[in-house]
C-alpha cells in the first residue's frame, strides 16, 4: 500500500540524511553579464527568412543576483548544469529517483522493485548547461515566469515558480553567462531542402514537430534502448524552435550538438554547413498551424455515492501530493516544498500526510491558518480550485491568482477532480 | 545527475541516525539499550518504523493496537523526553491520543508483555485519571513545538475536555478552531458538542454533532445519538 511505502521511504531518507556527506561545490564561471538576444527570431513566425542579428536588445540582468536566486529557488533539485552543487540526496528530486532506478539507493531490492515503476517518469529534466549558446535570453525570461510544456514525451513540466519579471532577468543573465552565439544570415537557404533533410535524417524518430505536415518517422516512447528512450523524453517539439533559438545558435547546434552542449543526447548528423542552414531555415520559417492545446476537462457533477478519505488518498492525495505536502517529522524537518517550503516558496505548512493534517489547513498570504476547504468567492473550495487551475494551465489558461496542483505534473482527470469535490461536498468523511 | 559517494550500508547509517534521532546517547547500543529481547529481532533501529505503524493504526481507529505498538517498542515511553527526539514525540502523541479516546484505560492483555503494561490499563479510577493527565501533558508538549498546527491543537483540546479542571480551556481552543473550520477530527467536534451541551448551548451542540457525523462517516457512533433520536 502506498501510504506505508511513503513512511518507509521517508524513514530511510531520515536515516540516510544522518550520514550524507557534502558534495564539493563546482563554482560557476560567472562574469558580469549583459545578455542580449540576437533579435529576429520572433519575427520569424510570419514566415520571412531571418537576416543577420538586429541591434542586440540589452537584457540588463545582474548575473551575481541571478546566481543567488538560482540558489534560493533550488533549481539544482531538478536540474543539472546550474553551476550549483548537487543537493543532499534527501532534497534531490531527480537525483534520488535516478539512484532508485539505477539500484544504487540503499533500500532492499524488494522496495526498489516496488518503487521503480513509480519514479520512472520523473528521472530526467533538461540540463541547463550552455544555455547562453542555445536559448534566447528573452525566451528564457518569458519561460521562467510562465513555463510552457516543450517536451511532449517528458511527463513532468517546469513548475510555475514565484519568480518576478525582474528576478527572471537576473536568472537568465546568470544562466546564459554572457555567452552569445555568432550572428548568422540564412539568406539563400532552402527551407524545402531542409524539410527533405528532416525526413531523410529521421529527425522525427526523436522529435515531434506539431503544426506542420507529419514527419514519416515517429518517436516510439518506451521502445528501444534506454538511451533512445531518454532522448525521446528530452527531445523538444520542434515547433518551439523559432521562439527559442537564434539562427546563429541553431546552425551551430545542428552542425555539432556535442560541441555546443557536451553530453547532449542529440546526435550529430554530419551535416554540411549548407544543409544545416537549410534545416534551420525550415525550422525557423515554415508556417505553423495554431497550437493544439489540451481541451479543458468538463467539471463533472458531484457523485451521489459515498466517497471516503481512503479512496481520495488512493486516487489522488497518495499518488503525487504527499511527495510535496509531506510529514516533516519523518524527514528531519523537510515536509516538502508545499509544506515547509522549497523551490523558493514560503512555507505554506500544508501537510497532506494524514486525515487530520489535511483538515488542519495551510498558511494564507497573511500568514494565518485557513482551511484548504474554505470556499473562494466563486464557491469552489480552495483545494478543488487548485486542481482545476492545473487543468486550466494545461489548456493555456494560466490563473495568476491560483497556482495549479499538482505543481509541474499532469493535471488530474475530470473523474479525479470529481472524486475530491464529492468528498469535500459530503463533509469529507474519514 | 551524478552524486558524490555516500556510505553505502544502511545498517551503519541506521546506527548513526539512531543516535541522532533519539538523542539518548551516541553509543549504537542506545538504540536497543536494555529494552529487552525484542531488540534482538532487529538489526537496526526499528522504532521509527514501529511509530509509523502505530500512527497508521491510530488513523485506522485501532486504539489498543496503536498504543501497544508504541509501548512494545518504547517500554519507557512515559519518561522519555520528547524535546530531543521527534520519534519520541510522535510515539508519545500516538499513545496519548489512544489513551484519551479510550478514557485512560487500555486493555493491553495479550498485546504487551506484563512488565511493560504498567498502569496503562487504567484499572482504578486514580490510574485512569493519571493516564489522562499524562496524555494531556504529552499533547501540551507537542503543541508547544507546533503552536500553529490545528491538528495538534484539536488533539490537545480533546484531551483537556476529559479533565474536569481544563474543560474551559478545551472549549476555548475548539471554539477558536471551529470558527475557521479547522477542527481536524470528528473526535474534536464530538468533544466540542459535549462541551457546548454542558454549557447549555443546544443549537451549538447540534451543529458540532452534525459536523462530527459528516466527518466520521460510518464511525458516527462517536458523535453521540443523532438529534432526532434524542427529541
């Protein structure tokens, strides 16, 4: 049963933490930075061929402040390549899951076997290495404030963090480290030949490319070597390329990904410079159909049958919520980001580990205790509102007032929300 | 993501952690100490696991089983200091709530060796009173470290409501929580209903009993007879 599993896991973590040796920091090379997007990339959506970088728009972020913020927001709990030391195992969301999958986590083989299927989908995130040679600073600033789902076969997404616009600018300055790709003109490049290359080189065996005529090769998630599957999970939908990359960066990337970002899973295709330019031209300029967003699930009427707490735990609370709204006593004081704080969130003290604690509410913006079942002005209980907010986020409707839950994970189904809502409406029977 | 090497054996880790958790002594033996033969079955500190089990049993309403799990793993639980160890604090809290909900008398026969039963069975009125007072004290200590946690406050109030001299205080706590719908358990609402009844607040009593029944589901017996049955 999941409930006891968590208790055992947490106890193990508690034990582990007692002898966790500190990793040595790897200081980031962090000169003071005035990152500048090369311009042009955004205008490409219209279909015009990109020209040389326009006058760079100064992005006046303070890299030193950015470094401090990356530490404060604990980006290294999910990402490599932040220039910060790896966190302690007990805090390392992705690293701990990787250890479990690799069989290195100190637990019994039986436990490991039981956990593995549950952590499989949360074992990688893109490394932030060499971001300055890849993504446009302006894109980064926008993405950090309002992350979008870039990788169709990667289950977790970048969580909506409480970063202000100004903070995002500092973080972008730090992460790009003042590195700028060479400017590049794509005059005379042949997008049609680029499309043909995309087919010939089987780029579609890893990448989705939504909004254009389907590629013949298709990613087959769950098939092939472990490395092939990881590559599929980490491969972005190529429709976003034009928002993210300048022509100069893109050509260099296509020519030799490994040189731009050592260790990347994107293979080199031994392209000639002309081929790389043709591909870049297609990626950056081919017309796109409007994005197909997930439909907002309907809100189902409350159930007339009895719903018990155990069922809500089994279907919802015990699945993902307790990983972030956990019991601090079991983990040397860290109850997860949704309880004792983390990822830059102030502690909301919302503990979903037991029935009684679920009833004990959370701290509101004024620092006062409030019930998670308290009704918002439209009559929706806060808990339910946060579940619906996640469904809305996936449908492209971000509500600045309500953060979607589960944070950075797929929204619940209409039936799961209905179950929670019915339970609350019935007076939340134990 | 690569991690620096860590000490692999969980046994070693457990011993180190045990001392850190209990704060009893840095000697590995302190994990078992002189607590009897039960320890021989374990190669590492089993108490965090025993306490987790006890908590689950309490949540499932198995009061005697929960108390027995605590007492078996910590026969001296009454005298241990919760301040230094969250495991002890959790153990004391679990035992205290189980005691309160069984009126200070736990029938531990067949569950706990005779030598460890002490006065927990509450055979005399004085023993029961002493047990309830210990429980209230233990929950007050927990509450002191978690001042803003309504689930802890609810349990403290539930215990205080059983002590004649502290019923006023209990009602104060519960009324405050009820205003914000933060009473964390049906037992908490049952205590409030009873306190309101004793104070002659009949509508208040009915309202609290109603909330108790909604939260208790099939276990609504603990909320007293429904209003209709009484009139």
